[in-house]
C-alpha cells in the first residue's frame, strides 16, 4: 500500500486543480492511499486516509496493508451488489405483468384450439344425419366445392396484396425511423464534439514556485551537461554519436512531471527499447522509403499504450531513428544515455522534500 501526502498531491502541477483535494489538504488529512478493486467486472478505487503523525512503519506493516486490501474488496463487493439489487427489484415489480401475459397467451391458445374441434364435431353430426341425402347432393357438393376454391383463390390473392401493402408500409416507416435515428445520433454527436472542443471544466494547473523551478533547472542542466560531454567524447574516440533530441523531452518529463506515469523509469526505458526495435525492423525493408518509415515508426510504437508503457519521447525517438539508418551500436549508446538520465533524475529529484521519483516500482506497477 503506497501512502501519499495530500499536500504534495494538491500542489502537484501535473494534477488538475480539484477543490475537494484542496479542502482535504486544508482539513488536515495528511496521508491517503488508493486501493483498487474489481468484483466480477465492477471496478473502482477505495481511498483510505491516515493521520499524518502516525508511525510510518505501522501504516506500511504487512498485516495492516492486508487488512486494508481486504476492506477495500469488501466495500467494493457492497458497491457492486447495488446494481443487481436494483435489477432484482425491477424484476420483482414486473413479474405480475409478465405472469398475466403468459396466462393470457395460454388462454387464447386453448380457445383457438377448441374452435376446430367443435367444428369437426358439428360436421360429423351433420354427415351422419344426412346420409340418405348424400347421393342426391353429390353433384351440388361438387359445384359448391368449385365455387369455394374460386373464392379461396380470390381471397388468397387479396390477402397477398394486403400483406404486400402492409409490408411496404412497414418498410417505409422503418426507413423513416432509421433516417430519423441517424439524424438524431449525428446531431447529438456533433453537439457533444463541439462541446468538447470548447474545453473542459478543469482549472489550469498551478505554476511552479521559485524553489521547484531551481530544482528543475539544476536537474536538466546537470543531465544535459553530462550527456553533451559524453557525445563529445564519443565523437573523438568512436565514429558514433549520441542522439540528444529525444533525451531533451525525457529530461523535461522527469524534472517537471515527476508524478506522471509517462515519466517513470519503467516507461522511459522499455518504451525506448520498443521504439528502437521498431526502427531497426523497418530499416530491414530496402524498398520502404523514408516517408513511409517516418509515418509507420511512431504509429507502430503506439503499442506501448497496450502494454501500459506510454512515453511521449519514445515517439520522437521513433521518428529520429527512422529518418536515417543507425547502427545497432548507436541505438545501444542511446539507451545508455536514457539510463544516465534516469539515474540523475532519481538522484536529484529525491533531494527535494516535495518530490519523489520514481512513484512506482522500477519494473512492475505497485
């Protein structure tokens, strides 16, 4: 369980301004921890608060952490139970109506089956009583049956025309309804899109104070001084150079957005490895020109989002290394530069009382 200081979260420029968070910080809630839960697809986070003057060892004790996690699952189970309870109440409310519909359908079915049975009985009685007249009425019956066939044919034709007319009318109404639905959905989407373009309701993040700006300046300046010196040494000793461009974006994230997930060492290293591997793979296709390499490399590198390794400088790396062919040694030197930047960011950021870097585990998420 990772306990964070609410004051640091409230003053973090990477977080949008939240009035509730500011009030919690003023009220004296010093520490907070968020425990995620998932109960059969129902996801959420339970936030626990702690006394800022409490013993840190007791808060991070294994027994206490286990109890907090079980409590979060219990609260999540109670929250997940609300929707099934509401559905059960609706089902219980609609059950009499459903039962009445089933009963009505059964009654109508019984009545419909009894009518032909009664008609057959009546026909049997009439035939038994008119046996003596059968020989005399055979010709009349044959003439009557012919008239019935002609009438039934005309009736079937009328029913077919009526069915075709009804089907055409229903098709037209369905088409009108579909067009109306498409217009309504398009209008709703357009209005929602226009509302999003105008911006959200989140406030502008607060700016850094002088102290934090000095820490950022010192970190970026120190890191790039070492990287530029390494590039100069490599240029004189070896035929290779150190690509500095994407490392500038990396140091900006590390010293300005220390709490952002994209700034963490795990994302910074593995996302760069994926970007470099993508560029090396694309350069193996000789018929692939520079235009398609520069468009495919950053697009393919977006698989880092699926792996939970979002890192914007990796996109810059993919573009830079896809323009021209780079040897494997240059790619390895670039990864060395990434490791140097990560090491200096860890050393310098943690010297400040208001910063912590990294915020997650080195290799796995906490």
